[in-house]
């Protein structure tokens, strides 16, 4: 599933090709995404220029002349910018045709979405999202205030997009290991000093993933191959039974909130 680092990498790869460019034509081959594509999409978008391309959580927001377009990649979506035209494949559902190339949306499972709205930040999908993990609002003080009195497991709290966006399962596991916090610990029973380590841990793992994404950037603009999601070097995720890199205890696996959860009982409390 595309997570924040993949979406940010897609944004960085696509933006130089589309910002300042005019959409000449939209080709829709299948309207059945998570929500059916508006029948007016083609008409509303044709002729509009892309003023900016920003990211909010896992949503891409194309700022156009008179509207904003929200794109979410769902479970299996990807965007590629084709400098030279390629015949559309089975799951290539939408093309935005520019003078300098074509932006193509591919999504085998069709859980993604493409929506037009006046102000994306006010859209129901985006308006209740928590702060961006790299923003000045995501601090230990902030996290501490959201945890106060909460008995929910810190890992589930951290993965709640209303608290902070972009911390998917892999990153939550890895950030908690770095901070030395047990994933099942009640959110309200963690000191501010330890939450400070968690804030740092979240930023470190996301930074590492985005940095690694930079090396695969060309995949998002190339004419061949799949984008392929990238992974950081992992300390605990999918390492059940293997030795902890810090203390040699075996990494444990539990299921928490229906998600695979990995931790070291020696290092995390
Ligand atoms: Zn350990």
C-alpha cells in the first residue's frame, strides 16, 4: 500500500512535469474507483493549468485554476508521467494529457479516488487530519496532549490519522522500537520525554524512507517498469524470531488492532 513516503516521492517525481502545464485532455477508461468518477470530470479539467502539487497525508492535491483535484492511490494505485506515449494497459484507468507528456493513473484494485473540490483542506476526507509529521505542530507537547488519559495502545494512537498523518504500520513499528516504547503501552502512561523520542523516531523512519524513495524517483517518470514500493532497513518489522539488533533478544510478533506488530521485549517498555 502506498504510504506517505511513496506518495511524497510520487509528488516530487511528478511535480516538475506538471506544475505550470495545462491539461489538454482527460481520458477516462474506467470510472469505477472507490467512488465513481464524476461524469463532468473531463469537461471540468480540460484547459486548466496546474498551479501547484502538494501532499496532505497520503492525498495528493493538484491546485488548478478554478478547482482542486484530490488523488488518493488507495491500496494499489500509482501515478506515472510518460514523456513518450505508451499504449494503456488493463489497469490504466485515467490519463491527464499535457503538451509535454501524459500523467497516467494505474490502480489494479481500484480503491483509489480522484475528486474535484473547491478547497481540498475543507473536504471531509482531509479536514480532520492531524498534523504532518514534519510540521512544527507535531511536537512532544502536542502528542502528550493527545495521549492524556487515553488507554488506547500507543501504536494504534500513533497510526490514527486524526492524531498525526502518515504513520503506517511499518513506520509505527520501527518508530516505537527506536523510541524504546512497547507498542501495547497505554498512550496516557508515557512521559513527555519518551514521547519526544517517539516524535524523533517517526521523523527518522519517514526521512529514511523518503531518502530511499529518491533513488527510485525515475520509476515514477520512466516509461517502463512498475514504481515498486521501497523499504527502509528494518529493525523489527517482519523480523519475528530474529535477534534484536541492540540486545540479542528475539523479536516478538503480536497482533494489535488487527495489524502485525513487532517489538523487542528487552528494549521496549
Ligand atoms: Zn532489544
